[in-house]
């Protein structure tokens, strides 16, 4: 079983921002103000940076979800090489219904016109039959295109808003379950007589 993902270098700025936010909370500021020499804050920050992976592991599920959503968004945004195989099939999928419908309309009109002029001739019947076949091809290819579009839209890549929401979820979990508990633990070690309390992560229970 694998552990939580390690903190990526590109996410260090977010970690630092959450650390600054945590150190600016009232309970941490109050505890640090009781420290002699005014160096407790620097030591606290240094210890938190050294233990970044340990602190980040407390928000492992949210971070893993954020990494997955971000990677999916980047894969979708990455440019794809325009090879003949990848460009020909979409073009055929678009052109087939149009060409089939246009040809079917022409053959049906021409065939029925000839049938009115000479009901006994064989050519009008062949033209009408070919026209109806092409009309069926146009209908089927149009339906297939609509189904492909529906499937693509339903299972599409994450939006930038979804990526940002996953990032915010991770930052909130990192603050509540990782940063604040660790900082309070460091404060109790560095300043055993400083007032600290365990941060709330949710509303109090009601009777």
C-alpha cells in the first residue's frame, strides 16, 4: 500500500502560503508573543518547512485528488500533433452527413422528376433507390455524430474552476489537519508555558 503523495516542488508556494496563514492565527500569535527573545517564530517556521512532507501527509487524500484533477486538466490542454490519421477521421465524420444528405436530395429530386416524365423507364427507379440509401446513410452518420458529441461532453476534462476548487479543498485540509496541529505541537515543545489550544475543524456539537 502506497503512502500519501510527496509535496511537489511547484506546490511549495501554496504550502508556504498556508504556513503564513497558520502563523497569523490568534492562537499561534499569542503563543509566540510569550516566547523570550522574539526568535520563536523563526524557529517555528523553520521546523515547519523541514517537516513539510510530514505536515502535507495529513491532507494526503485531498492532495492526491488535487494532483489527479490538475494532471487531467493539463493532459486535455496539451497540444496534440496534427497527424493525417488524427485529422482525416474527424473531417470524414463531419463531411459524411453533409455529402450524403446533398447527394440524396439530388438523386431523389432527379429520380422522381424522370419518373414523372417516363414512368416505365428503369433509370428513375435506380436513382430513387440510391437516393433513399444515401438519405439513410446521412441520418445514421448524423445520429452517430450527435452520440459522440454527447459522450465527449459528459466525460470531458475538468474545468479550470474544478481544478481551483480541488486546490482550495487541499489548502483547507492542509491548514486544519496538518499545519495548525503541527504548529501547536511545536509551540508546546518550544514554549511549554505558552497558552495553546487545539484548533477547531468544524462547528461545535449541539445538544
